[in-house]
C-alpha cells in the first residue's frame, strides 16, 4: 500500500507529457547536438558560435554586458572565453573610458571563422525551422519567457 510519502507513477507520466521545463531541456539538448555536429568542421561548438556572434558588433562589450546578453554568470562566461582566446579568436583589451574594465573583441581570425560558420548556422537553422509548425511563435514565446525572467532576476516585476 503506497504511503502518503510516495508519488504515483501517473504523476511521472503527467510531468513527462506536459512539463514545459522538461520539454525545453530536451529540445535544447537536441538543438545543441545538431548545431555542434554542424559546426564540428569549424572546430567550434554551438555555444562558442553564439559567444563569437555576440562579439560581432561595432563596439566591443564589457564582460558584464556580454554575460547579461548570454544569460550567463561572469565566472562561467570567463571560463568559456578562455579557449577562444587561446585559439586567437578573441582578445581582451583595455577600456579607454575605464582602465579597470576590460573589453572583448573578435580578432581577424575570429571574424574570419565566424564568417565561415554563419552559412552553416543559416542552413542548419532553416532545416530546423522547416520542421516546426510556427517557428516565429515559438521564438516569440521563448523571448517573452526570457525577458520576464530577466526582469524578475533584476528585481523588476514580470511583464
């Protein structure tokens, strides 16, 4: 006889079939594997592609703004930057407005690699979009969830 401290198996099935968090985690793992495979010939991962792409901007960002954009803590971001810096794809430079802060930017080699990787991303992304019934709605919903979480973590009410 089940005690009040046990959970029926039906609850497990219910979570498996309806949990948005579990579904998002499974989909994220699948997407990461797919993009990692696509970027393998370039010698980068999907996470490294996103990081390099986030540095492709007119003005180099400071670490904190990059961490916020990528929804990463600074320590994790720093650990993810090190292999890219060792490969000569990115560099850290002094901030002329604040000597205590460091700016991050792509090197010529990093820019070249990113330009070669972008068509791979475009092709892989198009293949995934074709399989989804409403990819723009999915993107909008995910962005809304991310924005509301960012507002909440900064002490702002969810929108």
